[in-house]
DNA sequence: TTCCTGACTCCAG
DNA sequence: CCTGGAGCCAGGA
C-alpha cells in the first residue's frame, strides 16, 4: 500500500505557497493553480486544499481564489457567506453579486505569462 | 473494500 | 443559451 498522503501533503503545501504569492488586490483561479503545479484537470484538488487550509500558518488568503468565471464559489466555506466578498473588497477588489468585477484586469496568472 | 461527494473545468448536444 | 456527462483524485461512510 503506497502512502499517497506524503504526495498529497506536498501538493497541498505547493497550493498554499502559490496562493500566498497572489498579490493583494488580485485573484486567480483553481484551474490556473492546478495547471501551474502540473496537474491540469485537478482543479477540484485545489478546492479541496482550500477546504482544509483553515488553521494554516502563515494564513492562506483563500478569498483570492475563485472559479474560472470570477465567481466566488467557495464563499459558503468561510465563517460567514459574505466574509469572502468582504475581504476581497477590503483589498480593493470589486465584487458584485458574488462576481469579481473587471475579472480580466485583476486576474493573476501564477506562471507570470500574462499580466 | 466499494460507493459517493465535491471551494472545478471542458466538451458535446 | 442551457444541460448533462466525463475527467480529475482525496476523504468519509
């Protein structure tokens, strides 16, 4: 029986590092992170990583990770349903109706290819 | 062990 | 434009 937990932990740690690299006032997507880590199609794992990221140190700014449409799909996993949006707005990101406004402008690609 | 679910995304109809 | 299915893979029952 192979211990996948070690790989998993590394993967999760990598996810956390990338998320912590997201500049304040910018956001990225689950898919972009997964692709950056060489696991294209494993965007759900990035979501799962966020799910268990609570209590991490340093803190993981999970509010900066949204789905490919700029929709705040993970907001229900915060302390309150509005916490995610509130934190983003506090950082200068405009959110309306759970949707990041000017998403193309605030999107940050982990690979640094786009800017 | 098998089966189901999910903070996702892509593709076909 | 909207809906459903498939791929993805770690956990929990």
